[in-house]
C-alpha cells in the first residue's frame, strides 16, 4: 500500500486494535507493519490458542537476544518481548485486570488530561464481554473475559480463598468494576476455550478482507523518516530488501521497550544519546526511554499430591487472587497482590506443581531503555532498577510475607507436599525446556513428581537452584528478607518510556492525544505512553488505550 492514511508500526496489542478500528469506515487506508509472523484466524498456532500460555515458551515468537538488568549492577538476564502479530497479547498469561481507579486519576497529575478513571472506564466496558455484568446490547464488545469456576480450582487455590475469607477479605465477583481490596477469581482474556489475543478479537477474517487494510508481517521498520520536523514515513527491511514507505500519518505502537528504541534510532530522544550514535537530532526529548516501570514479583512453588491437583484436561494458568493494601504513607491503596497459579507446564506433569505468587502492583521505581547502536539487529538495553525507590522494597517484602503466610497457613499447607521459593527467572521457563530436551525433561518430571514426597523434594530442589525448599506442614525453613529481595523478577509489563505529559514538562514525550512533542505527524499509542504503570496487568489497559485513541482520531482529535 503506497502512501496510506495511517501507517502503524507494530502489530501488537495496540497496533492490532488501531488497524481494525481506523479501517472500519472502508475508506481510510491503513497499513500495519509487524516484525514477526502473522497469526490469521484459520492458521493460529495451537500454542497461541491454548488457554495455558504455552506460546510464552516458543522462542520463535520473541525478539532474540533481548536482555534486561533487574536491579542496578546485576548480570543481565533474558527478557522476553513478543515479536509476533498480537505482541504480548499472543504470548502473555491472559490476566485481564484493568488496574484501580486511582491509577488513572493519578495520571492527570502527570498532565494526562482526559485519562482519568471517569474518562477511560467507558472504553473498558465497551470492549469487554464479561458474563458477570450486564452489557449494553447496542455496543458489541471485542474481548471475551472468563474465570476458572471455583469448583475446578486445585486444592491449594481453594484453600487460599478460604484463608483470605478467614482474614476478613471480602469476595469480589467483578474486581474490574470494584476497585478495592478483596479476594476474587482471576478474570482471563479467553473465550470459547481459546486465548483472546488482539488478532483474534480485532483482526478477524472479515476485517482482513477490507480492501483499505493491509497487513505486512515479517517486516522490520529500521527508522522513522523525519524531514523538516515532520515524519513522512518509514524505512523498512523485508526479505533482504530495504525501501521507504511514505504515509500521511504514522503511529508507533512497538511497546514499552521498542517504541523508545525506534524514536532514538530516528533522532527523537535525548540529544546527547542521539549524538553518541552519530545521528542528527530531529527532536530533543529527554524523556524518551526514561521512566521505565514494571511490576516486581516472585513465586513460591508447591508440589501437589494427585487428589489436590488441577484436572489434567484443564489447560488453565491463573486461578484466583487477593488484592490488598500496604498502608504505607504516600502509597495508593490496593497496591499489593497475591495470586495462585494452577499448573506450570502444558505437559502432563504441569499440574503436579502449583504456585502462589506475590507482586508489588503500584511501584515507584523507574528505569531506562537505551540503545548502543542504530542497527536494529542490536537489542535495546533495558535497566529496570526494580525496588530502587525507597518506598518499594518494604512494600514488596510486605507482599511476599503475606503470600508466604498463606503458604504456611495450616489450611493451605494441608493441600501440598513441599514449598519452595523460586529464583528471579521466569517460572514457566524453569519448568519447561524446548525440543527433544523438553520432551525428555517432561517425562522425567512426570515420574519424579509422582514419586514419594522425599524424592520430589530432593529433585525439585536441585532443579530450581538457587531457589530452595522452605517447608511443608511438618517442618519450616525461614526465608530471609535478603532472599525475598533477591527473588524479585520483572513481569512482562514494561511501560512509561514515552510518557504523556504537559508541553512544558521536560520529560514528557507525548501530549494527551499521544502526539509526539517536537515533530509533526507522529503519535505513539501503546503501553509506553502510560505516565505510571497501572495496578493491573498491562494487556487490558493497553487495549483500552488503543480503543480510546482510535475513537479520538476518528473524531478529529
């Protein structure tokens, strides 16, 4: 498609929504460019459709060699970011949490006018198809939301709900409408027994038949082209060939890591950083790549006896949660989360291990994304600086101790054999290996996890090192604060690197309509524009952002 009305860089969560909505009129010409492969409705890979996040284990769906520094001074570890149509929505754990009202009300203090809770909640309600609440029949939803029925939960998840009730937490039927503390079944972006990815929900066969919409997968955008202060199009690499595509308007939707990298690579960012790369400064924006936020979390793994496991035929992951408040000064309520995960692998042994996790869902710490070279083949540098703000480590410890106390509660301890604290590595990757090695590991794990408890304890302890055994119903091993801090890992929720802000705020990158300061004809629309990470998993908020901005653009904003 030559000179489209809208050229969208990135076919992830936001890009898929925007391509669908902006091409609805049948006239507006939209070109969507995605670096990864497509997932059309009649050829969606089985691991993406799976209600267990099996796709998170497929290296072909991720940017290669991407690594992140968890805390200042530590060794960089692999950090997965989706490179596939649908982006994170095609590979994430399918948690469908909006965040809490105070998250969005606080965005106004950063200059995000029109993004308060009262402004965004209507877009959430329009896009969600949630059976626990009535819908306006005149507004067709896009994203189905389900919950694992309580009678299907594994024994430890059911016990966790009972312990929460004993501690005074109310049960909340619809946590997305009721923004306070409480225990709840986890809402999941699933429908009809399959993942509700953005391509599935927004790029249907009917949408793809539109003559005014073109999808261009397996194509790398190497730079945005800026002439006279205006973005005129992009340069792409496809099949070994390089060419320029001009466009009337350009939208960057490459996510919290790759959107700032693309801006810097195109001369839009901190002037000193751009000049170090030997590039001309097109717009000096110090906030590009700054203010990186994420949720720190950890897991306790539990070996589950056969009668207490998730049913073997249920390929579910998230079960139930407890949202609670730290009560720390100057911190928002409902800032902590405990959660239960029903299995660790799609393979038969997966339900023999469950997990109870803890997370800080309203962090203050900020990191940074930078690039070392304009070459797109060199991954960006990611420095999360988790727990660097003095308000975060005490609250993370509080969240972890809350989850630990649940694991050690006699009611919950009766449902498992042994408990372990896991190291700061993505938990599913610890329990799953690719290819033949993975098949053999799965067979061995299935035998080991159905062996006597002492054998399970020994073998799992070796497999998760430097994680370790912390106890069972008969004996306990103390967990130190240092171990908890060392176990903190970043979730797949990078945000805020192209933040909304006022025009006079030096660290702001975009205005309230997501237009990039300092250049014309360019918007950034994805999780990077969030002034602060919301107290919820970022797929649903990113979908809301794209829906809201599509509405704004269609109405001339």
